[in-house]
C-alpha cells in the first residue's frame, strides 16, 4: 500500500477474497472486495479501519479500476502494482468471470 505523500511502501499479500457484486448500469459492474491477508504479510496500515477494494468492471469482466476504500469510502492510500495484480488475477478467474456475466445480465 502506498499512502499519498509518504515515502514508505508496504506490500500486502492476499490469502482469500470475499466479493460482493452489483450491477451499476448498462456498462459497469461494481465489486466490493474484502479479503484476508497472509499472516506474514499483515502490514495493513494501522490508520485504516475497514480496508476493502472497489473494483469497477465492464459487463464483459474487464477490470477498469481498482480503488482502495476504508469503511466504504475513498481513502488516502493506493494499491501497489503487485497488489493490483493479485486482485486482477482473482477477478480474471473463471468463477468470478461467470459471476460478473451473471450479474451483468
């Protein structure tokens, strides 16, 4: 995680994902993703209360944005390239793609 204005970077490694999908409109599907961290990588920033990720996807399952949130709101952190890659890999799994297509209708 990278905090805006800070020079310290931590790298979270995700152990499990828990998605909640919702169709926003005729173009986008929103996925609120909560997660467990691998024990040895539990470097979750102490000033975050309830860290989740908002993933905005097309109805075809392509990731458009990955946004960190705290208590359901934008926060002053961003995910690192590696963290985004872990999240994107989960979204690209066949089971998730099927769920996205199902929600998109």
